[in-house]
C-alpha cells in the first residue's frame, strides 16, 4: 500500500506545501492539489504501469521504479543495532527487499519476520 500527504503540513511536509514552495521559488502559479484529483491521476498512471507489467513483466517497470527509489546502496544492520552490515541492492522477483552482506552474497528479507526501520538504517526481526 501507499499513501499521500496532500494537505497536512505536520509532522513532515505535504504535497501542497511543496507546490507553494515551488510557486514562490519559480514565480509560478500552480494550483493546490485536491485529494480527488491526486487519486484520479494516480489511478491513471497506475493503470498504465499495470498494462506494461502485464505485457513485459517486472523488467518492464523496474527501471522506472529504481529511478525514483531512495533505498539503493543504503547501508543497514541485520537483526540488531550491532548486527552485521548489509547494503540494500533492490527487490527480488517476488517484491521482497534484497540486501548484500559481504561474504554472504545477496539475500531476500521477508516481511514475515523482519521490519525495516529507515530512521535507524536497521532491519530487525518482529
């Protein structure tokens, strides 16, 4: 699943804050985005991506996915805060996170027993 923060400025930032900032910095007059407009646009793009996926499989959409993905090359610790270091390398054919641990190669991390804490760069068992 996923979610979008359209109008709520706290505790982080919302899409409409980014639009307002862009307007100030670039001298533009883009309108604020409504939730229903965002949903419609998102569903339209998602439909296109699903079509590509159905025609070409994962390799049809993964290049675009990785273009905007923020996790590649991030270093994490496995199992505990002092656990072994690993680097995030991507996702496997089933959508599970893949990490590379030196000397052990690439392995998939499954959600049935692990959680990824981005703020602490840590993968821990649940």
